[in-house]
């Protein structure tokens, strides 16, 4: 395929099929030459259904593994006894064996040339780690650490993980986070972005009350009503999320 003109980027779907369906129905997504999925795709109430829906889009979808996807695989393969996210064990058990193998084989990063942006590196959290946190207000020294292994030819980095969308410059590179399709922080809706020739952060509105009702009716996770209400309505504010993600630690966001 020639250099893509338009690339739709979807991240952190977290097993929420109604949100994914709403984004895939967008005309710009339907017409995009590529759909890049940045990971944390299945860890949620409808993991198998979300994977099947994306696989149905065929070869135009490019996949990256996220930390939550890795945790599902490790849990199913007996490499860990628990998952930090309470819904994780439920999601892991809902996956078919072929889906576990599929997630296990996904790469951690992907590089594509995108019209108008040149060489673009896609990753889940940072280019070097699937859990490391960087935020819109991370300090310059933090970005220098995160970019330490990149070549000069990579002028755009697209990452997810934090569930909050932004675009900023950091040491001369454009950094884009599309936000979360299924578990947004700060404001509701299915968040994604369109690349090429520029950068367009998008939010797709969908019927959230109906989606919550559907999840409650169809999902056997015991806490699904509370889970769906909290995450689909984006009850966590951006301020709360930034404070939590920016807390001190080896993978902090500041």
C-alpha cells in the first residue's frame, strides 16, 4: 500500500463495543486507508466481541499491544494470579484461545509514514514501555527520557494509555494522544483522532444511557452497572486523572 493519506487512530477501547461501533461508523474512519489500534483493546466487558469486530475490518487495521492486553494474556497463561484492574480476570476468561494467542503476538510499537507527517511512531504508553506515563504537562526532562531511543527521523509520536486526548510539541516532536474510545476521562464520548495531512482530535457522541443498559443486560461481570455508569459517563474528571497519573513513582507522568 502507498503512504496512507488518512489514518484513524483508536486507543483504549477496553472492551466497550457500542463506543467502538460508533467510531467505526464515522465516515472518515470508514474511508481511512489505515486504522491503528493503540492497545488496551480487550480489557473490559465485551472483549471477544470487540476483537472480532476489529478483525472484521481486515488488513487495513494495524494493531499494537497495551499493558492491559498483556495482562490478559499473562493471566490466561498462568503467568500471573491477578490483574490490577478488577474487570481484568473476567475479560481474560471471556477470550477464546485463538484470541489469547492473537493478543500475545501483537507488537509493542509500529512505524508508518503518513502523508503530511512523515515517519510516525505509534505506541501504547511510551516508545520504550507499555505502562510508563507521559501527560500533556509532563516536564521537558521527562520527554527527553521517553524519547531517548528514538532516531531523528521520527518526528511524530502517537501514544495512548492515559485516556485523555492532547497534542503538543516536545523537543521538536509532535506528540498526539487520541484519548480513549471506551473509558474516557474528563468528558464522555468515544475519543479518537485522524492523522494526515494534519492532526485532528475527535469525539464521537453515542447513546451512552442505551449503551449502559445494553452492557448491564448482556455482561455477566458482577459490578457491570457501576462499571458502565462510571466509565461510559466519564465520571473521573481530567483534573482527578492528571493528579493520579502524575503521582511520584518510577513511571510517573511528571
